[in-house]
């Protein structure tokens, strides 16, 4: 159940932000989880011409190959940010945080599927 928050400078346009959201959902599905993906793209206060971006991913631990997954996600998300918003690679930060399973509460108290069922194989 990755929860992803994407903070980008304000004024980029709804269509671009929606395309960015979809691309990040695809990147998460290929690196961390195939389902139960929640992505929020938010505008942040920024100076004119600011090309920075902050992406925070909260998820359950235990998938294996975490460092490789993070590096792959970084590369894919940076590509999406550059294509859609001309993000400066020197001003992009990806933060992956792990929380214990009990810290995730979902609708109706239903447990999330086992990680083995939702974790994609890295290519």
C-alpha cells in the first residue's frame, strides 16, 4: 500500500499534473506494489522558475531488494518529472519511508494482501 506524495511548484496546469500522477502510479506498480497505490500530487509555494520536486513514498517493509527498487523508482520518477515539468535533477528529492504493517489502517479494517502477492518482480 504505497502512499505517494508529490510536491511540485505551483502553476503547472492540471493536465500536466494528471499525466505526472499516472506515470508515477505506473512507476510504483513496477517497483513497489502492483495494487493499493495512492498518489497525491500537490502544488507547493515556490519562487518563480523553481524547478524542484519532492516525492515521499510511505510503504510496508519486507519486499526485498529495497535499494534497487528505490534507485529504479528514482530514475523513473525523475524522467516523468523532467518530461512533464522540466524538473532540475539537482532539485529533486525522493524519500522512501517504511512503516510497520499495523500502522496502515484500511477501509473496514480489512488487512492488506501479503507482500508476496502485490510486489512486482524488478526487471
